[in-house]
C-alpha cells in the first residue's frame, strides 16, 4: 500500500515534520499488524512554495508540482500535517489544496494532524479542517491529531502519552480505511 504524507511545515526537524513522521510511523505499524506493508512518500510542501506561486500566477504546474500531485492522487491513503497559525492552516496547505481541485481526492482516506504553536486551541479548528477535507470529497478519519507546545516538552509525560494515544487511534482508523478503500 502507498501512503503519501503532506507536510505543510517549514522543514525537517521542525515540530510539524516531527508530527508527520510520528503519524506515518504509526500508520505503517498499524498496516503491518494487518499484514500489509506501506511505501511512504513524504512531500515537504514548503519546497513547492515557488511552484505553487507560479501555478497561481500563470496556471502552469512545474514538474515538481505535477509529481507531488501524482504522489497524492495515486496513494492509498494520505496524512496531512500542517501547522496552525492564527486559527488556520499554513498558506502553502491552502495553496496546494487549491491546485488539487474539488474531486481529485474523492474517496481518499485522510488523517489530519495539526501542530499548534499555542496552548489554547480554538475548539472548532479541527471541525473547520475536517470540513476542508470533505469539501474536496476526501474521507477524513474521525480522529484528528492535535499537538501543542506541551506535547514537545520531554517533561510533559502525560501530554506526550496523550499525543501517542491519539496518534495510535488515528493510525488504526487510517489503516482500516486504506484497506477498505483498496478493496
């Protein structure tokens, strides 16, 4: 099975990428527990910023952008990890989904992972993001992974355990959705 991981953070080693990696690893474990092996392709959307701007201005998709779109469209499942800035996802997240269009992700199982820089999370943010995915006809799993600053502090063991449990639950949901989507 193939798993595409869209990371809308600012790069490797940053919290959003770390969250994406944790989620992808958990999905792979869940698939393996069911006897399936996953091939994972991580797409760092910040690397496509210029390509997305060019597409917006000129309507032309670069080779890199076309390859990223193809990786997403052909995947059996999708993990979307985005930082949350001012109660909305990153601009590169919005730009990439605008390029995808309304029906490209039709029926695609998706796990949404949000990395918030704030201790205070707007209560409806997960619902808003969930709705964005259903607007493009994707099939988001019920559990949305939300990580905050406390989750990245090694002293916050209860928060880290909460995050791991949430990731595990969402990963099991995505693995099950990927299996049924493939049949």
